[in-house]
C-alpha cells in the first residue's frame, strides 16, 4: 500500500503510514538472527524467514531503510537447509509432511528473486516440489485442507515467473487448473485447517492466478 502511494493512498495518510512501517521494519531487522534467519528455533522457521525477507524487500523497494539487514546471510542460511537426498528444503521440517511444502516454497521464493534460480538447490527443489505436490505423497491432499497450501502456490508461482522457462511451463498451467477445480460457485476458496476459512485461501488463490499479469508493483525481481 505504501509503495503505491500517490495513486489511491490519501496524501495525509502517507506520513503516518511511513512512521508505522519504519518502526515495523526496524523491528524485523533487529530480530534477524546472526546467521540471517528469523525464528529458526521453530518448525516454521523457513516460512518466517521468507516472510521477513519479503517484508524487507517490499520496504526497501518503497524507500524505507533496511540497510543493516543481511541478505547474503539469509541466502546462505536457506541454502544450508537443502537436503541433497530428497532435494527439498526439509532439514528442519522432516521429509514427507506439510511443513516440507511450506518450507520449500518459501525458500524457492527467496532464491529465485535473489538470482539463485539456477543454483543446484533451487533447480533440484523445484523439480522435487512439483513431483511432491502433483504425484507424490502429498499429491492427493494438496489444496484440499491446509490454508498454507494456497500460500505455497502463490510463492512458487511468483518464484518461477522470474525465470519463466520450462519450469514455469510445467507449473503454472497445472496449478491454475487445480485452483479452478476447487473454486466455489461464489468465487471463493475454502480451507479447514491451520489458516482456515475463505479469506486467506481466496486471497492467495487470486495472487497465484494473477501472477503473470504482474499487478503488484512491489513484487520487484
């Protein structure tokens, strides 16, 4: 919203919004671990790290100060979570569960945007992730229960759009079709576990489907 100021944000609200965002940004920067991560002691550490990175990326694109944050350390931390056996980012989550989906999608979003889309970690995880959610252990459950599945769909779509090569071509038609099959008659999507309800799933589904149109100016490469 702040990044699109001057279009539909009222001028009198801009400075107040900037103050709040600057405080929030400073808190995120301050809470970064020495190895570049956020909340690494939790099972959702890679999701948290990705969300913090996205927030700082958007803040920097909007002209807010994030200078003391270490992007290089974040990339190094993420790469270290890659499992060469499974080719997924599952060192902290354990292989074969929902958290593997969210962790891998989060890591891919950061790596592709940081120019690491053709690294062994990103290439291997992209192929493994698509197999995992299409035909693998999670194939029958993906997008059926958990709200975070929809967030993962958006993150992977945004990541693969950057290279827009055969990986994108293998992913986007499939995910678009899967989302279309699950849309309710009123236009919404619904999940029943974790981030449950209609609002979050619908928002993430729309972000996914509209990825090729690059509607969000803040989603800079």
